[in-house]
C-alpha cells in the first residue's frame, strides 16, 4: 500500500508528465486496435 500511495503522490507532483504518458499509451492502444480490426 505504501508503494501505491507513493506512486500516486509522485503522479500528483508531475501531472503534465502523467497526462503525456496517458495520451501516448492511449494512442498506442488505439493504433494497435485499429491494425487488428483491419487485419481481421
């Protein structure tokens, strides 16, 4: 639990970095999903 709280506090200190990573992750997920849909 302590590690989880520390991770959350770290994300709160760097919201811009967390948001950027989230957008990058979602872009990658949707990109892969689109490729899978086109393949099948």
